[in-house]
C-alpha cells in the first residue's frame, strides 16, 4: 500500500494536518508505534516530532535509512504480521482508501494496537459529494497511478486506480462496535481542509484550476467554520482495557471468560422461564 500522489503534495496542508494530529493525539514520543502503508512523509513526520520506537510497514517501499529504535516490516494491512496488542498505537495516513477492504485493515490495526488506533482520510461530507459530482475531486484515484509511471499506487498498490472510500463517524463507530461488542470505546475526531489535492493534474484542466484557486482564497479562512464539511478527517479509536471497559451487561467469570451478567439481565427482563421464545 502507498499513499503516493503528485510530487507537489509532499509538503502540503494534508501533511501539516497529519503532523498536528499526531502531535496532539500521541504526546508520548517513546511509545511503540506502527505506521501502516508508510512512506517518506510518515517517516519525516514522526522523525520531526521526535518519536523513537516506530515500525514502518508497507508492501515494498523500504526507507534507505532508519534511526535507532526504528524498524521496517514488509506486509499487507489486510493481514498484519504482528501479535495482538503488539504496539501502543497504530497509525495510517492516506492509506485506507488504497485498500481493497478498508474496514478489514482498520480492524487489523485495532487487533495489533494496545491503546489506540488513528487514521487520516477524507470524510464523506455534503460538500465533498458536491466537489466529486462537479469534478473538483476524484472518485477513483487515477492520478496516483499516473504519477507512479502507470504501474502502481492504485488499489492494494496495483496499477488499477482505487476507489476513494470516504468515511463518516457513524461508519467507523459501527465497524468497531461490530468487531468488539464486548467493550465501550471512545472516539475522537479532527477536521481540516487541504486544497488542491492534485495540483499537477489541474494543469490540463484550466477551468478547474481556476475554480480551485478561488476556493483556496475562500475555504482556508473558513476552515474552522466548515468543520465536518472539510476534506480532511482524523479519527482516533481508544481501545479500552477489557476489565475496565466491559459493557454493563457483561461480566468475567472465574475462568476468565466474558459472558452475559445474569444478575444485570434478571434485574431488567422477565425470567427466561416465562418467555416462550427469545428471537
């Protein structure tokens, strides 16, 4: 997986948003961090912020040099080659929309994370749908493949342009609740704006380039007001300790197994013997 795109995107608003999100949500720089779909931008952000125990995972892009405490792993986000709870935090930046099964990758990130999962993607907002409809942003990321010589950068880093999956808060919360219904989770979100997304591609679309230039003047000063309507979406899933974060209707028995707390259920529902059939 890769989040490759046009060369001009290397030091843009998206990276600034990414760095600010990491700085706010991961204040402890010595914790173990796994970055899924990592590339040079990720290495730069975590190095500049002073992280010392980072593992970068990608399908193929191994950095030329890594500092002490850093490591590289080749692997697929759909099936991470790590044990459960192997890292304090697991991060992905502009990676999930390149995956054939983005929800499955989030759940793999959740599995190997000890305390939290974070990702930066686009949000499925009303304004983004309008931008997509009128051609100001892509539905399929053709430019990512185009700027990788037409041979990679698409779905699962192939030559086939990926569909750009955009998220909502409810979408993420349902995914995690379905996977781990036994515990209560806390979610945090950040929003931002990055324009334009593919400036080099706009050179052959002068009208769209002009529209984007005007939007840059209007949208950026209003980014704080736009909130959820922006095109940058940061999400953090806080993974609770099972004992402390159990759902109120569950209990851990003497064998360490999680199951229904019968006392809780008996206090709220009719005794099972009085019910003919439970659907």
